[in-house]
């Protein structure tokens, strides 16, 4: 058996359970055994019935647990996996599924007009509310933050997203995979590569395809270019959160240089259209590879200078330290991912177990102090930028040619495929169900979607004027919740 066949055989396990009780018991046992929650979504069924699909992950392996039954009641996963909170709320809003034990089951996608229908009652002396959004001063998506405060101290935050719910997953149903790819990569402009690669992995897994080495290299190159420009933009935003205009300008200028490099290498500043299904069309000749590597070296050197200045800006560092703390226990309980989780000491990174990409021997970044505050989230990005620049230098050490995925002998195809990719904000999961070669169901759960509940939780007890800084240290995407 080939290496691709070996990897394909063990990357995905799928089980269908005969009822909700058996489904809950199997999931609880797996979670107790070290599996980690990755996704939960509903599938519509004709007539009277409902179906749920739960995806768990452990060291790169995936376990998909299906359950269908009459009626619309299922046991809640929250006692076993609190990270499923948003997934259950979304399944209720979009498919009418009820979860026994999830109380109150507040709306996520639906927007009832009464505050009491979606906010948490907070009562006490001098408690008042501060409403921010959904329309903001910047050029960003819509989001409503309703703070319950006493003075400047935040007691609780109610968040409402989904103002522009676009129905991309539903629109992809019935389409060919090539047509559905357009919906996937446009779910979020800043994570077009991560979303598209996750979708490609899910499709190729279902179709019994394994990426050739050159295909793995091309996709890893695109993913790391996307990570670098996102991290640079995030650092610029953190500087803006404390009014450090010089830092904002310096890191934003470096981000712009990466965007221009993206356009030269792949034809688009945000790398749209750079990922293909079952193949790579990316061609980088010897001269272009040398020039790109040289440009990245210069950006890396300028980054080092800007980083030193940021390090020695004591007024900024004082604002970062101890602000917006996400504890390790809360990060694990709420299913935080990406730099936010690693800054809290949860050393999980999909790149450590990504045989479909060129990350051999990769280890998750660890900050100097995993304090879970803004300073730690900033340090994680600095460490990851260094790793990404080093990796990009290796990937551009030789030309890159178009290539294709290879069929794995003995694989007859599967109805479901799952792809996981480490986006700049954390693990992105794509679950794809096929029916006669067309998309029957598409689920895209991004790193931003996973991290929003953790951000909402940690701001309790923080000062209201610190929220913009805390928010920028996560720099989560609104569009990922509006897909």
C-alpha cells in the first residue's frame, strides 16, 4: 500500500449511530478518550425527521458521528463539549432542531426585535447598557456589541452577528464542486486560501485523491503567504488599539508589500482563485522564485526593526500586559483555536498534523509567557511570523510547477469528506457531503467562528475602554459568521 493510501485510510473514520442516545454516548466516550470537538451541524431531511453530524479530531485524525431520528429533539453536546454552543444555536435557527439541556437556547442567526429574546438579563445598582454597532465607523462588517457595565467595568457582553447572512452553504448545494469552490473562498476575503484548501482536502478525501509533493508545496506556500499578511495586519491593528500610530503605519506597510507580492505570484492580492481542486495551476519560475524570496527577506528584516521598536514602546507594552486574559482552562473548555489558544498555553496547531500539506516536523508556536493576554497573543504572532518566513524561504528555494493530486488505488470513494486547515485565526473545518458528484451538504466552520464565544466570555471584568484593544488582539472575522 502506498504512503497516500496509508494516510487516507487512517485520516477519517465515519460512524452512523442508531439513535440520539447511542450518538450521545459514543460522542461522550470519544471526548473522554482525548478526541476534541471540531464541528456540529444539521442536515435537512424530508418529512418528519432530523439529522446531526458531529466531527471530532485527535492528532490529525477525524471522527464523524452521524445520527438521524424522527422528530427534532436531540441531547445537547454542551455537557460534554461546551465549544458546541454556537453550533447548536445555529442548527436550531436554520433547521428547527431543539437540544435538550441547552437552556436558554438563544438565537444566533435569527434576529428577534425584542432585546429580552437574545440578551442576558443583568440587574443591579448602577448597571447600564452600552450598545455598539451594528454599523461601525470603520469599513468592516456589521456586528452588534451590547455591553452591560457598571461605570467602566464590563459585567457581561451580548454579541449579535449574522446581519448579512449570505446563505453560501445553502447556495453551494446541488452545485458541482468547482462551482461550490467560488462560494467557499468568498466566505471570508482574509482566509480565501485556508477555506479553499480545506474544501479541496474534503473533496479529495471523499474522492480518494492524495496530493503529490509539488501540490502540497504549492498549497503550503499560498497558506503561509496568507498567514503572513494577516499576522502583519493583526499587529498593525493591535498598535492602533493603543494609539501607536507609528507601529500601525509600519506593520500596515509591510502587509501591503505582501499583498503586492501575492499579486505578482498568484494574480490576486488576497490570493483569490489561487487554489484549484485536485491540482495546482501555480507556476513560479526560477527568476520569480528568487525575486519573491528576496522580497520576503527584505520584509523580514524590516519586520525585525519594527518589532524591536514595538518591544521598547513601554507605554504600549504596559497596555498589552494583563489585558484581556483568556485562561488556559477557558480556552480548552470553549474550544478556542489558533493564536488565541496558543497564547493561553493550548499548544494545538493543525499544521503539526497536516500530511496533505508540506509541514513535516512542524511544531506549534509557544509564547515566552502563555498568560493569555494581549501581550501573549502578540508574541505568538511574532513567533509565527518568524516560522512562516523561514518556511517560505524553503518553499521558494526552487521553482514551482503545476501538478495534480494522485488517485489512491483501492479507494472506491466516500459520501463524506472532511478537511482541516490552520488558518491565520485557527483551525478551519470543511465537511462536504457528495451525491452523484455534486454537493449535497457543505459546512464551513472557521477559526473566527470558533473563537468568538471565547472573546465574549473573557471580557467580563475588563474595562470598557480596553475592549477595542482586546478585540483587535483576536481580530476575528464577521463575515465568517455571515456565511
